[in-house]
């Protein structure tokens, strides 16, 4: 089965920029205090629930995966880019990383205590997000937790010609309003417990949003 063109673009682009990405992107310890606090809150809720491991979907070179492991969370990483997975395995050999897509992760129903999607869903066309969020819901155990963080906007479509290190890329970024992301998550059967919107600072151009959610233990009846 042939992958959708946007997945091919994301895979090839991140294979191309992977080495420079590691050099240019902040480590979790270098993130702002609010971002670190949200990761810590997510880790605590997952540990407390004790429902299973966390899947870091779109894990890149594995830095946030390793950060969660340091916080006492059982976690593994999945990424579309074989090069990113190679770098993650090299840097963190004690953790498990596999090549895969969040549109169809090879994870059983209800196997996960948590899902982390950290700056990894904005390349997904909005019409495909119900599929992705549906997979989050499917793989989470009842009571399992989700943390989604990423760029937000007013529905802009961004087509950069170059990525990290000035390399050519072919992916697109979809900057959705936070309310729309909330609607899509709720439409997938997830319950939002917190939202944090961070305004651009220090010359940054984009807003960021973090969503914490969970899979209800008993589906609501209509």
C-alpha cells in the first residue's frame, strides 16, 4: 500500500534534515519553564494511573522520549523518519525506537497508558487529523492520558522551501486554531483536561499550544 504523499514528504524531509535538527533544536532541559512543567504534569498523571507505557509518536531523535524516561515513565518512541530513529537508537540505546506512522501505529487496542504527540501533528493535513486522533483513542487504555503540543494559528498553510540547516524540504505545516484542535480531539472521544496557549516571545513568530486529555473509562452515552 502506497503512503499518502504528505507522509512521503515528511519522511524524506526529516531524513534530510535529521543531523542538523539534532544540532539546532533545544533539548528538553533547555525548554521554557511552562513547557517543562506540562511535560512533568503529563509524566505524573501517567505514572499515577499505572495503565501501561507511553508512546512518543513522532519522537524525532528521541530527546523528549528520554526526558520522560528520566521522569520515571515507561516510554518508547515511534517516528516516520528512519534517519531520526537511527539517531535516537544511537543516543539512547537503552530505550526502544521503531519506524512507523501515527496514522496506523503497530500498537494494539488499549495497550498504552499515555500518548505523547510533541510538535509532531502539524504536518498532518487537517482532514487526516480525525484518523490520527482516532488512533490515539484506540491505542489508549481507558483512563489513559494524552499530551499534544505544537504550533497553532488561524488556519494558515505554511510551505517552507528550506528546513533545519538550510536543506530543501517538501513538507507542509498546518497551523490550526486551538479551538479546532480541541473539537477534533473531543470528536475522537477524548476529554480535554487542560490547555496552555503560549504567545510568541524572543523574536518567535508562532504561538504554541499544549493540550492534556484523557480517554474516559466509560464512554458517554448519547
